[in-house]
C-alpha cells in the first residue's frame, strides 16, 4: 500500500514548494507563521533606526510648537510665627510664576505696615515647591506694641473677635492671571505679632520708617533753619 504524498504549498518568501503546514521554509529558512512579520532585512532595520533617530529630535520640537509652557500656582500654605510669615507655594506647571506684592487690609494696623519678602530672588516661583519668607513690620514702637498685645489678651479672655486684619498675597501666573491668597489674623495671631514686634523694637537703637519702630505719627519735622 503506497503512503499518500504530503500536500505541498509555496513559501511566502521564495515561492518554492514546501510541505503544507511547515513553519520554516526548507529552502530560504524564512518563517511561515506570525514570526514572518518580524523578519526584516538589515537595510530595512538601518532605515528604521535612522527614522527613530530623526523623530527623537523632531518630535520634541513639534510638541514645543503645539504646547506653550504655563505656570499653575496652587493655593499656598501660610503660617505666622511672631513677625515671620512662611508661605509654601506649589507651582504645578512647567513655567515660572511670580510673586507680585503683599500688603495688609486692617482696621487695627496702620496702612503703612509693611510685609517684606526676605529674598527678592524668590519672587520668581519656579515649577515645584517653593518656600517664601516674609517679615511683617507694623508701624508701632515698643510701648505701643506691648500695649496692643495686652489688648489682644483681653479680647482672648473675653472670647471676643479682634478687629478685622488680613495679610494679602498676590501672585501672577505666566498667562497674566492673578491669584490672591489671604491670611486672617485673629486675636491669638495679633497677640503673637504685637509681642514679637515689641521685642524687635526693643533691640533697635535708631527707630526709623524702614524698621517701623517710630510708631504712627511720631516723625517730627526738623525746624527750619533760622536766618
């Protein structure tokens, strides 16, 4: 009895006859199953490598054309200790924002009260986490600050609210939008501020408007020279 001859087909690459169901051509050694899709010549591989190299330079430039860097400033965490303010601001964007200004809105402190950034270079808020330090300089001398601290103690003991006092911080995003954050000073915070300012002024030998320890309305005009 004669055995049946195997059914034949053609190789996908060289087109020579091979047994049907063969996974590898017996002539050109090329795969006949799914692996044939990955059989590329060295020339094609070199072209693909060159294309990937070109794209690695071109794609970032193309993305830059489509994407404009933008800052994204989150609401900062603000703490007050004595006359020192620590402000933690997070920039979630990919461009720097900017600190614009800080000032007080108060029924208690003089309008000339200063809130000074210690390091001007920190005014540029880079992407990531940024710590900004401020000094609060009330226009009060040592005696006035101490008197005001006693007033705040009385309000605390009587469970009364202090006169409305806010410290306002203004930041700017890279697109020109402004972000405003506020720190409200209750009686406890004002007490700490007044006591710390009294101690600060006690160490200042020459009070002036810059250090604030002259107190409001205490600058005296020098008398005109008599002729």
